[in-house]
C-alpha cells in the first residue's frame, strides 16, 4: 500500500485511503507493523448509511489498539459525536452499537498517558 507521507515511524493517511477503499485486517496490521504512529485525517461523522466505512474504521482502531500503536485522528466532529448509528434495522443497529461503544472506549484509552 503506497504511503504518501511518512517519516521516522509516522505515517499519514486520509480516511478515504484506509476506510473507503476495500481494506481488511491484514492491511491494517501491516501498517501497524511498519509505523508506530498513524495520523488519520478527514474522518467524517460515521453512520449506518455507509456501514462498510463504519466497520472498516472500527477494524482499523481495533487492529492498531491490539498492536499498541498511536493513532491521531483529525475528525469533522468531536469524539463523542463521531458515530451516528441510528437505523431502521434494529438488530443491525444493536450490533453496531456494541462495536461503536468498544471502539469509543478504545479511542479514549488510546488518549491516556498509560496507553
């Protein structure tokens, strides 16, 4: 995967590169193996309208969390409002709510000194 901006263990990506394109856990794991800090720019508010983007974002966060990598996010909205998961499909919404809550918890933990 080409990286446009990188230096000394830090890589910068746009949301569209990592979450809009078809990517999976092996792609994210490879990024985490190569870089200690990942900067992710232009993260929109995520919703069930583009559930594929939402799931890729959560998978990215999970993968980097397990690898204990630093993730810097530049988002269009504050962290607490990053996910808008209202859906007419209540079962799908419940699945995404669980994943969202876990992801949000991990993002908060990744901001701590202890992490």
